[in-house]
């Protein structure tokens, strides 16, 4: 168990990185003049980080350059970006009726980060002239800059909101307004955003859901907990998105870490659903909903389709949570069957041997340098799963002992989850 604890504490340490968020573009056009403001991660652009291929900047091959830039003052970043601006403009596309519009630098503002662990954003201002007779705009930029949220302002009639990624241009949208996506389009667009926040970006939410999973190997306790958690975080997600509930991340994030510790520690000392656990899970669900809301705020909710976007995001979150539970159930399913008396020992050993080899190969064959590999998502997910397969193998080997699965799989996994949560709590409060 100590090896599992060491591995997943290291997993928790590495997970504290700089998560990649989309850039947000706000556009206003009037009488042949277009004004564009884009909030970007300037340090990542200056360092040449490919934001389309990493989930957080600490997993980038050139993370040292990125960290060196983050250590600079806002004024120094402003000066460096003024030199970089011509390259940025060459990688940025803005068209009016299919004709490129020449944009000029209209100023750069680097916002000071309150916390060194939080991405420091920079606002780029651009201005350009377009033909007054033009009817439609299109926006796009280089693939390496990652996802761009495009928001049209200054029009009374259905302003456009869309997403640009993969080096493609946005859909053509009317300059005068009227190009807003339908409710169904917005709904569909926000489902993957919600899913992505759980898998692979929501490591703290993943561990909390796994804490619920490892309480009991029976379906009723799991369904009770997941249902209460879902209702609770849906409630606060909606209230926070509507502006009725606001709590700073400095409060919410440590409490989310504490929630991970609580459910994991209780798993160690109780076998089933206690009388107080449903209430505690519901309360922690309210906190996680506020965490989801902070991410949703980064994308912004289109005013014309607020409800479809909110529902789509929440469904994406739910699908992500169910995917986490489904994957872990598949991982421990054979060990559970044998613990309950199934005569499939040889099949179980063979299955976990294959799964362990696959997990190790995913790490060993990753072409990324070792330091990046240690910090990257392949290691973060494959290595803990490999240890789960080892624990399941041990559970099969000691199948004749009482509660072999709980003692050799559920409890060690819960100890590891609690250790990660405790580290995150200390890190978010004191470090």
C-alpha cells in the first residue's frame, strides 16, 4: 500500500499545474471600424507552447521557457509581446466578406495574477478598417494558440457567439447581428466543454467521484451518492451562473480538496452508507457546483441561449462523471466477481496482467521527454490505473480472506485519494 500512496501523492503534486483555458475574443464593429479585444495566455504564446496539444502548461515540452516568462513583471511581458505582435498578427485571421482585414496593435494589458498558480491573462487590443458595405465577418487563428471563444458585441439583434479551434475559421456571421446559434446548437456545443472539465482536466472532481465509488461495491450506495451529488452541484452551478451565489476560488478550492479527504477517509472506516454521509455528499456537491461554475465563467454563457448552454455543460459534466465510474468499474469488475465467489481466477490473473502491461506500455512508449512524461496526462492516468490493476491482482490472490477486495483494493485506493486531497488542501491554503 505504501507504494500506491507514494505514487498517488506524487500524482497529486504533479497535478497542481497551470490549466489551459480558452482565449476569449470580444468584437465590436461600427461604421467601417472593427475593435477586437482578446484575453490570452501571453506567456504561453511567447514560449511557443502548443496550447492545442496540452491540457496544462506544465505538460509542455518547453515549460521552462514558459515558467521563466511567468516570473517576469507585467511591464516586461508587455514589452516582449509588442515585439512578438507582428508574428501574432500573421497567425491571426480576420475577414470581411472573405477579404482579409488589416489589423493594428491598439495596446496590450497584462493583468497581475493574485496567485502564482493561476494563469496570468493578457488583453490584446486590435483595431482595423473594413468596407462599410461588407455583410459578414470570419475569425480564426493558428492551431497552436488553442481554443478561441468569439463573442460579438454592440448589436441588438442576436449577436454571434462561437468557438474556433484547429486552425479553422469561424462560421461567417452577420456584422449587423442575427447570426446567433440556435438553442440546440449551443446545447450541443457545451456538452463537450462540460465533459472536458471532468475528463481529463477535472482531477479533483475525478478523485471525489472515485471516493464515492470506493465506499461500497454495491450499486445502491453508489447510486444514492451520485444522485445527491448531481442534484447538489446542478443547483449551485445554476445559481452561480445566474449570479445569485458568488464565492471566491480561495474558499471553494480548499473546501473541494477537503471534500475529497472526507469521503476517502470515511471509506476506510465504514463499509456502507452511514446516516450522515448522504447529507455530507450533498453539501460537498454544492461546493463542486461552484467549482464547475468558475470554469463555465471562463467560456461565458451566450445571453440568447443561456439555458441550453447551462444544461449542455451540466450534461457534459454528468457524462464525464459516469465515464469515470464506468472505467473504474471495468477495472475492478473481475476482482469483484472473484471476491463474490466467481470461479474465474485464471481468467482474472490473465486479464489484469494484460491490463497492467498496457498501462505500462502507454507510459514507456510515450515519445515525450522524461520530465514532461512525469508531468503529463499519460503518466497521471496510466500509472495510478496500473497500481489499481496490481491491487486487483493481490485481491484475487488472497481471495480466500474475508473482505479481500475491500482490504486490498478499496481501502488502499481510498488512502491514496485521501493523501492527494490532503496535499491539495495544504497546497491551496498555505503554499
